[in-house]
C-alpha cells in the first residue's frame, strides 16, 4: 500500500521559511514523478509543485514560483519542499502524492503550515 507521511509544518511569521518532508513507501519512489499540493480552508486543493523521476523537468504553480523549491532524495524515498518568503496566503494543509495517483487517494495526513503574525 502507498503510504505518505508529511512533516515539517508549523507556525511561522510572514517572510519566514520552512522545509517540508514527505516520506514515501509502498511503491518504487525513484520511478515516479512527485507532487506537492495544498488545501486552505474553504478552498479546493491546489497543485503546488512537481518534480520528475530524473529531477528534471520540474514545475511550480504561479503563486509560489521563485519562492518554493521542490527536491527529492531517492536514496531516502523522501520528497522535500523548501519554502521561503512565506506569505499568509500560503497558509494551508500541505500534501504530497505520486504522479498518476487518483484524486481520491490514498493521501497522507498532511502537514499544517500557518503563516501569521
């Protein structure tokens, strides 16, 4: 079974930084592109970033380009999202998933990012 465990979220001030991690298991991690998503209260799930199995190409949503960096460590089966210059509108629950996953899941528990003064 696919298992995804997100971590690294927290409460930060505007302009701050966080590094999120996604520990993946139940599939051959190195063979799949990976994505980060987020969902804010009252909003639909939003795609944030993508990284290919080989690391390139990678893509970002317009709302985060230039501030977020997606990375992967295939030796650790782990996906990362480095977030800098965080804004209040980045506040959301952040999730990871493999490319080709069904919209219905499986999904992890997510990790909460709150940007507030």
